[in-house]
C-alpha cells in the first residue's frame, strides 16, 4: 500500500543508531521482527500494511566509523492511541542484525494539523494580497471619481469682485453661502455645486443681490467666533437667508468630510431661530452683568425681553415647565443637564458663569461664558 493511497493522519519519526554497518532491509527486518506479536495481530505492522492502515516504512541512513545512524519514517491512518503504542514499540528494538541498536522516538507529526497550518498561512497570504488589490482598486476608483468631479465642478468666478462659486450657483433656485474659497472647494468635493463664497465678514453686494433671486438660501458657517460675526452681519444686512447650518463647535467647513457636510445641511435650522437675542452680544453682556454674583438666572423670550428671574438652584426645575424661552442667562455652571433641557425646550442661547465638562454640546445652541463677555 503506497503512502499516497493512505488517508494519512500521522507520521512517526524515530532516530536510530546501530553499533555496526547495516543496510535498510536490515533495519526494516528488525522493526517487523521485534515488534511482531507485542500487541497481537490487531497492531502487527505487517497486517496493518496489508489492510492499508500503515504505509511503506521509509529508512534513511548513513554510515560512519563502523556505525550506522538514521531515521525511521512510518506513515499511518491509525488513531492516536494505536500510533502511540507503535511508537513505543519501536523503542523496544535493541538489535539490528547481529549488532546492538537503539531507537528513540523523534516526533509524531499530525498531518491534518500541519495541513491546517499551511491552509491558515496560505489563507493569510491570500487575504493580504486580496486586501492590497482591493485597496488599490478602491483608490483607483476614488482617483477616477475625483477626476470626473474636478472636471465637472471647477470653481468659477462671479461678479466684479471675482467671488469663488460653484458652476450651478447661478442657475439653481437654491443657494448655499459659505465663508471662503476653501469652503467652496470642499462642498464641490461633496457634490454640492450651488455654492458661493461670501468672502469674509463684509458680504459683497453681488452676493446680496444673488440671494434675492433664489427660492431658498442656506448659509453654512464655521463653528467658531468668526462664524458668529458673519452670521450677525448677514442678519443685519438686507440679504435673503432662509436657513442656517453650522459646523461643529471649533471646526471649520473646509475640514469637514463630505458625509459631515451633507448631515449638517440636513439639520439646517430656520433663520428665525437665530434672530433676536442670539447675536445681540451687548444685550447678553448687560444681562450677565446684572446676574453676576447673585446666584440667579434670567429667562428671555425671542425678543430678548426678560420673562422671569429665578434662583440658580431652581433653574433646571423651572426650565422643565416654562414655555417660549429662547435664552437663559445665569450665574452658575453650564452643565450637561442644562444643555439637554435647553435643547429639549428649543432654547437658542445659554449664558453662564463657566462651562462644565460635558459629553455633548448641542450644535444649534450658542453658548457663552462670562469670561467671553469680559465679565471675569
């Protein structure tokens, strides 16, 4: 029975040393002869070879200084217990021909385990190669899409001021205003072409005229103080603004991902939510000065009028029940609970002595602390 025809499970490797010069048939004969009958016919090597449970016994040997050394290799499909008994029986052999001999088990190789190791190793290599190929493909696709995007959505100039804008800003009936050229480019990358830059706080007259010809105008601004100032300027000018969208606090539109841009635009807020008290910093400063060091707070309506004066200790409880509050100014710490209540009650502005460490800052709430207003 050839080794190839076996359903191999294990291979027994043993090392031998003979105190004399012998040949391979001598070693094989010693193995068969001295193990015969040890465990009955059931584990007799000759019988096992006949019924295909043990393959051809291979002998590798070399001769030196009147000694013969080498290796015995026995492939088998037997179970682990039987293999262990055969391996142990090899070590019982003490002679080869007329010479004293010693055989010691070297190792038992689990063919299936080795095959599994090979499969796992090869699978890792295939997966790594696959990932590299996929990454390359994705990168190529990305490059091709960027080429298409850059070819169709180049920044163009508008008006006497050469204002940067997207190619669809003039013909679309909706318009998105952003702060600068870098913002225009980033919106083009997101596939938004009806965009125009307002080029800073001083809004060009040509942009102001353009907004009046549109059905809907959204302004998308950075989430910083500069964004606040630009929004204040827009509200004070005769410019059509329907919705306001803001980058997260401390971030700029030019750094947003396409996904972030689209999500922020989906959450745009009607301009009415930003009119009144939010950007009237002088009013907020005056009211904050009024409550400073009093441990009291003020509830304001959309016109900036004081609706109610409450103690800071009762502020959260009062916010739960009162309606139509659009701003709160209080001599206390702006906590996560206060911000969550403000969001729930659609309050646009929160002014407090200082800010606590919070996990979530609502995007549509403007937050001031006394230090920002010059009171500390």
